[in-house]
C-alpha cells in the first residue's frame, strides 16, 4: 500500500494562493494522478470551443481540442479519440501545438494553437477520417465567471452518492481506505 500521509493537495485540502493553484503542479506516479487545465466557451450562435491539457506522470499528457463554427464545420485535434500523448515538456500546459500561458491567475490566460485539426468529428480510434485544416489561434482568455476549484467546490454529497452506488468489492474498499486522507 502506498504511503500518502504527506499529501499536500487533493479533495478538501485547498491551496489558497491563486498563482500557485493555476501553475503546473507536481504529478505523482499514481496511475490516476493528473494536473489539468480546461477552458470552454459557448456563443449564442452555437460557436463553441473546448480545450484541455492534462499533465500525467513521465512527461505524458492528454489533449482535448474541439471547435464548432456554425456554417463552417466542426473540428477536433487529429489525435482524438486517442488523446494520450508522450514526450511532452512535463513542466507547462503545452501539448501537441496547444499552449496555455497564465497571465493573471484566475482571470487571464494567453492561449495558442498552431497545427492541423481534423475536419468533422471522429470517435473511432481505428477509422479516423484524413481530412484536415491548418489552424492557427492566438488569443487572450478572460474569465467572466467564478472558477471551479475541485479541492473545495466538489460536492461531498455527490461523492458520497457515487461511493454508495459503486459495487463494494474488497479492492474498492481498500482504495477508499487508502485514500481516506483525501476525504477527511
């Protein structure tokens, strides 16, 4: 069993400095360890943009990049639906042409993407359409709503409901016991 008694972050253990929260965090070698930044925008005309860089151990990452432009089409990063990438720089929110750079914690980020995007949506890893568009984006993201902090804003009631609905196997209960420090 892993010793996690020295955990300094996780559910209910909140960092309060906005710059620290927004900066890349150390990623533990637990298989579910993740440090992620996510942005989504939805316009009244149906335009939407979803972006995520999720840092994993060993300089690996996951990327989501979806763009829907009404009257033009839908686009997604060409690796989708196989979003796992290796050999990222490991110290920033940058992966496969998508880069998030914090300008002002919780308020402003510079977002850049330069690369190909698949035309149309694909959810079949074995049969990916091969039609692409060259896309370059560079803009400043300005927050207009409260940020969601998983450490403090996740509903304890929803967590309890999920645990109650999960099949209570020996392995499941060992995992709950092992991560007890995260929930107390």
